[in-house]
C-alpha cells in the first residue's frame, strides 16, 4: 500500500482536479520556464482568485511559458495545450485549516478560441474523473462551475474566459465537508473577478 504525504496528495489533487497545473514542480520548488514578469496581469488575477474565505496561498504564484513544463509529465495534457495555443500559465497553490487544498490559475492562449476550447475540454474531462454535476453562479452566466465527486472527495471547479485568457479556481475537500458552502464561496470569488474587465 502506498502512503501519500500532504505534498503528494496535494499534487495528485491538482493534477486530477483541473489538469491545469504542474503541482509537483511547485511543491518541490523546482520550477522551470518561470516567466511571471511576462504576465503581470495574470499574476494579479491568480492572487485575487485565491482570496477564498478560509484559504491562504501556500506559495507565490509561479508562471510557466512552456506547455510541457506546465503539464509536468502528462504528455496528453501537454499535447492538448499545444494544440489549443498555450502561451503562458500562472498558478498559486491554496491550503486551508480544514485540510482542503486547491489551486488558482490563469492560462493565456494565442487566441480566444484556444481559451474557450481549453475550458470546454476540461468540462468534458470532468465526467471521466468522477460524478460531475454543474451548479449555477448567480448573476454570472459566463462562469462555468461544476463539482466532481469520487469515493472520498469532492472537487469544486469554477472558471471563465476573457478573450485569450482562461481563469479558474479548484478546491478538493472531503465528501463530509459542506460542499454547497464551498461552491458558494468559490462562485462568489470568481463572479467578482469575472466582472472586473
């Protein structure tokens, strides 16, 4: 039987939750292709998306300007990102006292159609990860929100696109947690950010 440390559990959560980030690199501090200076507005948006009540940033935002580095060994993910026109991605790991972990991310593509395609692809993948259900974010019709439930965990995803940029926050928690409250909290943060143009 394999024992998972907090680091490996968080890395696995991020990989399965959103496939948006190279969590292993962030957690080990071996970030490559760091290019945060190239995307300051993405950095700022990632930090804002991470302001979820009860959560704090586990580290500073990290940027990758290479799809392969961002995908951290997931060849299918890297290939999909290349095809969608990935330009740069920024992410920040989140933690909470409850044990829930998450990530806030921003991805920039070479076109708006690339960002929209990536968002659609992630929603389609959610059904393969577990039992996926959508939920509404009030007063934010452009926001995509869904929860994926597995045997022991629930992962809440909330995302939107603006032009060639995709923004998202995902949090994994136990099924015994108040998932409805988490959906509302993430939805409120993303709704606020989606309104900022």
